[in-house]
C-alpha cells in the first residue's frame, strides 16, 4: 500500500508534464503512486505520460474534457493511500516535498491537510522570484489553530493548489466541486477547515515551484474573481466561520460585487484584455523582483532552470 497518492490533472500539457512527473519521481519519499489524469487533451500530453508508465508507480487515466476539478476527482477515485497530494501539470516539487508533508501530518493528527510555501518562476525567462509566495499571500502563524486558519483563508487563498490531504478529510468534504471554475481548490480548503479539521504548514522553506506563464495570467481574471465570490458566499453561509473571518469575507465580497456587477460580453472582453495589459505592465515594472540566479536548493534540484533572455 503506498503511503502517498499523487494526483496530477493534465490538459494540453505536453510542454511541461514531463518535468512535473520527473519532480515527483525524484522525491526522497519513494513510497507513492502517481495518477495523471489526461483531461481530453488535444496535444501529445498522453503520449508524453505514457513514456513514464514503465515505472509501476505511474498510472495514466484518460477522460473527455471536463475541467480541472473533475479531473482531480477522477484521480482521487483511483487513489489508495492515506495521504492524497495534488500537483498542477506545470509546477514542480522540490525533492523533500512528500517527506516534509508526512512529517507535518504525522505530527498534527487534527490537521485535515498540509500545505507549503513556494517559489514562483517565470516560464519565459526561468527566473525565480526574490520573494516566496507566502510573502505575497501570508498565511496564519505556523502554530495556528483552526480559527486563525479560517481567518487567514477568508483573507486570501494562501494554500495554493499543491496540498496533501488526509483521505478521511477529503472523503468527508466530497472532493472538488465541479460547479466552481478556477477556484475549486480554494473552495475545498475552506470546506475542510469549516468542517472541523485543522491545517498545518509543512517545512520551513519552500517545497514547491509555481510556474508563471503569459498565456495563463489568472486564467481569465473575471472568471477567477467570480469563482472567489462564490467561494466566499458559501463560506459565509457556514456558522463555523468565526466573526473576524466573517467580517473579512464580507468586505471582500462587497468589493467583488461592486467590481464585477452584471457584465455583458463586451465587458468580459475588456476584462480579458485588461488582464493581459496588467500582466505585461507587471513584468516590466517588477522585473527587479526576479533573482539573477535561483536559490541553491532550486539550482541543485532543477539545473535546467538557468535564467535566459525573454523569448
């Protein structure tokens, strides 16, 4: 029986999926099974994954395109381990990810899931950000209780998409909600904690590399904001949300309602164009925030991440 089940939803990921799988196979904790769900890709994603199935730990599941949440649920249905880890098809784990997740969850039996910090890196230049993701989206203190975790989640989704969840907490929550687009992971983390489980941070240093790509900036800014709005509405319906968290979520919801309004197709197109302009502006204005060289542990694990000029 594997100790971990790793689920990777993949859609048109032929350019990145091999590196992602390699980062899983390089884990210091080798007792895992890996389920890659090809969600109806139109490219060679499945063919790339098939090159890895000679390793008995690697499994490929194929389905018609149904979206990331459905692909993750399909992967969950094929898992067997007590701990289920999620990884996006273009992100990378540092070698100690699973080992640190096990240590964190074993030491915190009340935690429903474990999360970690991450380095962000630019797909075009391969430069790593000077600050980690938790610098931009601060989570609760390392020893936070459930109420502090809920308050922090009301403020922002600091968990990101790569977390490791106890099977019983995942089953109790019912998996990912396919009705929510773009923020189904944020919804799940909140539901798990609102149901009475805690969360624990694994490791003191980043264990994940998150890839930033120009063609997926916010994946559609308006869709993401609409997803956050739905997640916050649901969280506010729960009597388990503490007063401070309720106040923060209500404030964010009011801002989103004001900004989103009732958009027509023209306004939606404007949102999409604005997202691209903002992304370009940020790349120019904040270029000084990228490291000249990756952190030593990143360079050791991923020698291919040598900074290069923008394509």
